[in-house]
C-alpha cells in the first residue's frame, strides 16, 4: 500500500512543482516585458503627457536605475527574509506601482511609479531563479526548468515589443501598466499555497551601500540628461556631477569597510573580469540607447503604427536568440575571447550604419540590415563575455558574480541612454542653427530630430568600438585544461554549462 500511495503522491508533487514554476515564470515575464512594452509606448506617452525627448528617457531610466541599483539588495533580502516572502513583497510593490503608472496624470507621478516598479522588480527577480534552482534539484528537471526560464526571459523581450504595439494601437499606453495588475494579484494570492518558504539566514542589508550607489548613479544620469537640455555650463548640471562624485565616493568607502558589502569589490581586482564588466557596460549602453531612438524613428519618421513598430524589432531579437544558443557551443571550440571579437565586429558595423540615418532612410535596408547585424553580433558576443565575467570565480561566489553582471547591464543601459540623449540634444541644437533652405517647418523639425538620432547612433558605435578595444587588449583568459593539447570540447562543457545557468539571470 505504501508503494501505491507513494506512486499516487508523486505525480501530485511533480504537478505542484510545475504549477509553481509557471507561477514564478509569470512574474518573471511581467518584469521582463515591462521594459520592452514601455519602449514601444514611448511616443504615445510623450503625446499624452507632453514629454520632451530628454524627459522621456527617464521613463526607461527611472526603472533601470532602481532595478539595477537595488538588485543585489534584493538578493540579500531573499536570503535574510526568505525567498517566498521577498518574492511576494517585491511583486506586490511592482503591481501597485503598475497601477499608479497607469493612472498617472503627470510626468512626475509616472516617473515615480516607474522607479518604484524597478525597486519591486529588484526584490522579486532574484527569488524567481532561486525558487527554480531549489524547486528542481534533479539534473534533468533543473535543466528543463532553466531552459523554459531562458525562453521566457529572452523571448519576453521580443514578445513585449509586439504586445506593446497591440496594446497601444488598440487601447492606450496606460494599459501597458494596467495589464500587470490582475496578473500580479493572482500570483501574489497563489504564492503562499504553491511556493515553499526558505530558511532565513543571519545578515544585514547594507542599506547604506544600496542607497549611495543608486542615488549616485541617478545623480550622474540626471547630470547628463540636464546637459542635453541646458548645456554643460548649467549650474544644475555641474551640481549634479559633483553630487554624483560625492555619493559614489561614499559608496566606495562604505563597501570597503562593510563586513557584508552589497557589492563585492574583490570581483573587479582581476583585470580580465573588470574589463568584461566595462565592455558589457559599453555594449549595453549602446544597445539600450539604440532601442530608445529606433522605436521613435520607425514610428515618427517611417510612419509605422505601434504594432508595426513592435514587429519591426522581431527579426533582430530572433537573430540574437538563435546565435546566443549557438555561441555556447562555439565557445568550447574557439575560446571566449576570439568569439567576443568576432561578435563585436558586426555590432560596430551595424551601429555605424545606423549613424547614417536620414529623413530618406527606409526600413529595408537602412534599418533592418543593421538591426540584424546587431542581433547576430550581440548573440555571439554576450555568452563568452559572461564567461569572462565568471572565469576564476569560486562556486560559492558565483551568485554574487552573476548578480554583478546583471547590475552592470542595468546601470550601463541607464547611463548610456543618458549620454546618448545628451549627444542627441547637442546635435539637434547644432542642426537647428543650420536650417535646410526651402524646407517646410515640419520637414525642418524632422530633419533636426533625425540628425540628432544619427549622432546618437554614431556615439553608440564609438561605445562598441571602445568595448572591442578593451576586449582585444585587456582581457587575458587562462586556457582551460586540455584546450591547448587538442582535448575534446567536452572537457570545457562544465564551465560553459555553469555559465549557461548563470546567464538565466541575465536579460540579454
């Protein structure tokens, strides 16, 4: 009887784990979708709330800064408070902030809601991957769960563009926030029944480190964006740069003296690992900014509807997804560094091509081909770049190293967008001082905007070129055992497999 009872109970336990997996993946999909869904809605938001290009960038940056700045704190909260409790608290904050964003009647309320959304996502997101790893201890089941997680995380970016287009075209930009509310309520309500609570650990949060780092980066981003509108000599810009230097300096001092720092500074002592962080920051800086300007270009210059604009990005995302899967195998054969260099060459070429945008540029080939180059190149480069960030890291510290990868990605996106918006503003003002003779007011305005966008893409190409130089000159990875003697690639698979699992926490 006991064997029969065990056989009957086993499927129920298995089904419960699968339902729990679906639950946490719903939350992860919401967090991932929120960036790309909002991206497509930016032009409609600008019209509805009368936002300028510089103010509009904060709709993305307010989320990215708090998400990236508090992500390590969220991981610590998951350990100290318990995974289920942190997951529920973070998702509840995210849901309430989504409701506030949808109801916003001013830019201030919208930006505050986006910042709180990022904070909620930072608390909930680390608990999602932890719940998958602990809920599926068996090797095959864990691999299956992580593969589904990967598909949700990476495919969600592309799906968000299409869903965002559908929502904006058939309803309103406000529904890109409202859609999160019922899903969040259902997930939070079911979490106590389906998710197990983890044992709490002793420790402290290092709130001072989290606050000074997030506030310092916010001040730096504000300084660059203010420069775009008011120039380098503006008192607010100068003051914001000084405040950023003060806060980031305080953050460094706090982390060196803390017994449990939120950012393990030993991670950047290795030159190759530090260089991989810098390269990632530069690459994401260019990509994040390119999405911001491309979504506006295809809608406001090419005249695409929101749905068409979302679909226009799908080929790039598909190319990135396909090549990133292939890159894991190639890395075992050729090594990470050659693959990074090979991947960055089309990225630099694609971004430089976008730097040639004009009011006469068409979607094909002027936008589609460079986007495909970006997708193919990024898919090849990001996997070995993550391997470089994790090389030589002890297994017990791999979580901190993986979190740092994600933090650098979020911070790089926010800072890069701020710099590219500054370039855009400066180039636009220059174009305005040299009007096109005989052009109508509307044509002149469009010429000014496109000139600024082209300058921003050129700056992004420079970011990518610098990243290529950093990788080629600074990164020095030790060969894996047997790699030089013609050993089979299978000897490299454990390291690559560990990297693939940690990539699940990294939204490429």
